[in-house]
C-alpha cells in the first residue's frame, strides 16, 4: 500500500515535469510516421554540433557510474546471501537439539534456494526485455530514453554521430539494461528475504532463539535499506548526467521521442492531438462537474433540514480527509525508511537501526577544523592551535577520528604581534552523543610546543608533550552538511607539563 501511494505520486509528478520540460510536445502532430513528421527546424549542422558537445569523457563517466552501481548491487547481495546462509545453518544446528523434525521441515531446501537466488542474481538480462526493472526510477528513465534516442538520430533527419561516440552510447544503453535487470533480481531477493525472515520469526519465536532471529532480522532490514540507498543514488543525477540531458534537450525531436518512448509515455500514451484546441472538445468543464455533483448529492444534508451543505462542500470535506490519511501514510513510509522500496511489506527492525550501516566508507567520513588559543606566559608567546580533523562515523551516536595541528605564535600582546612556528601536534578523539546536541568528547594528544625551523627538530619524541582530554561538545547544525562545534575539555595531564599549562581548553570549529 505504501509503495503504491508513493509510486502514484511519483508518476503524477513526472507527468507534470514532462509537460513543463518539453513544451514542444504541445504542438503535437501525428505520431504514425515518426520518421517523417518531426522535421527539425534548426539546421542539420547546428543539431550535429549540439550532439557532438557531448564529450567522450562525459559518456565514459556516465558509463562508469552505472557500471560501479551494478557491481555494488551484485557484491552487496552476494554478501547478504552468504551471511543469511551461514545464519540459517547455525539456526538449523541449534534447532536440531530442540526439535529435529521441525528443523528438517523448516530448513530442508534452504541451501538450494539460496544457491538459486545467487544464480538468478548473476544471470544476464533478457535480450528482448526493454525495461527489466518493474519499478519506476525517473532519472534512470530519462537517461535510458536519451541514450536510445541518440542511437536512432538518423531516423529523425539528424546527421550521424561519429562511430566511436555511437559505440559509447550503445555501451551505456547496454549497461543500463544490465543494471535494471540486476536491480529487479535484487528486488526479488529482497522480497524473498523479507518473507523468509517473517516466516522464521513466526515459527521459532517460542524456542528461545531470539538472538539468532535478531541476526536474520538485521540482515533483512539492512539489505532493504541498502537497496533504497542505491536507488536514491540513481535518482540523484550527477553533474555529467545533468549536462548530457541538458544537451540532448536542445534537440527539438527529443521532446516528442521522450513523450512516446519513455516508460511513462508507453504506460499512459498521450493522444496524438494532445495540447491542441481540438483535444479539448467534449471534455467536461469544472463548472459542469460541480453542477453534476450538486444534482447527484443534493443541496441539503442527510436529514433534509435547511441549512445543509452542498455537494461541492461535501466533496471538499472528503478530499481533506483523504489528503490527511495520505499524509499519514507518507509519514509512516518515511519513518520506516522505505523510500523507494518495492515490496508490499516493510521489514520492521527488532533493534535500533544504525543509519550509517548502509553508507559507503567515504560517505561515513567527517572532515573539520578547529581553533584553540592559549595565553602567553614568561616562556612562550600567545599561540593559536589550528587543527584539521578526519573522523569516521561508527554509528549515529559515535564518531572516532584523528587530527593534526599547527601552533602559530602570535607574539606577547597587541603591541608586540609576531608570527612564528611554535610547534605541531597529533590528535585522536572519540565523540559519543549524550543528549540532544550535547556530546561527550575525549581523546589523547601529542604536542611539540617549541619553535622550530627544520623538521629534524621534531624527531626526538621525548620532547613531545602528552595530553589526556575529556569534556563536552555542543554541536550546532548550521546547514545540512555543516556543523559548528564548541568544545570545553579538561586535560588530566596538565600538571606534568613544563611549564604547567592551563587545565581547561576551549576549542571552536566546524565539521562537514
């Protein structure tokens, strides 16, 4: 139900986008003879120049992106199937000691089924299947239709594209078809895993195997979220893809082609005279529809008393109720993380999910910098420690990382400003979320707090100062990808420093 609501909303939005993006579609003519009816008003040379602005590098980047996504889907699915086999084998072994007959019934053909799923995943796409993915992904549809259009430009009185570039375009089309087939196989596997997880939970909930069932629940849930992550990547056009579509949109023949041969165009099939005045003949106006509703529903309420409300008001009231229910369904879908899922059911986690689990290594990295200023004393000038940090998000509530700092000497006062190199440092840190925007922060640092002119001066580790820090960090969200960090830290080793340093350190910075 949730998926159907979401897909209907996506399809409706896409129809309006197509109408806005391709206004030339409104000047529709007969599509019966597509090769001859859509003559290009621009000169052939100008159209060819437009298409040739698609560089080989752009096409290679697009092809490599889809090839990488195809490999990621295959690799993650293979790993998930292997883990599921292992977990079910362990579950079967434990069930043997509890109920051998039931164990045989539940796990009789499990290994064969997983092997068959693996074979299906790795099978090549069908030759005669235009769109093997039975799920609508707008950006995938746009790119696939654009590549199909470019391979048929000779049919639209457009000069031919160079053979080497045409080969690249055909490779992208083939790669897209393979990716669509892989995603459809992954969708089928996702549905099987969901059903298997629910079946085992229903059958074994009373056998004291909660830990093992939780492991299977995690596999099913995180695999579903991983597929959602990949589909979101497909729906997010990168710079090269956006540039390619922008160039192809400049060709007048592409609008009618998109209208007719995209997934949505083939699904709905707009009439030949769409957008012309003749296409409006016979359509009911808004006033006529309101009049018919009033006649059918009457102008009084159910009790027939005066002052009842009309049919239009009743319809608006019911529409408001329907919209409210639809919003509730959409909110539930977002909370469950089923953004783009294909199954009619959603895997409900029996644990607290880790939102970072399905992200790639690079997506889990956090970059940042901070500044710490230390007052002058009799031996050293006022310094500012400028640090760069690199963190890895372990989960939604903890981050660990490293950093490096440079101590910039500022002199001994406003009247004696003098810049100098006063040392360097290396840091390690861990942030753990305490409550709200407050995090518990700790770390260990090595600092070289002397002026130096050559790197050789840093080689003697006995001259480095150690710090063991613990404190609080206030994280303030500035933008979607930028956070301001205010830190107050206590140094447990400040008395071991020569000279004795200040125990409390205040740092301010940003992370991205």
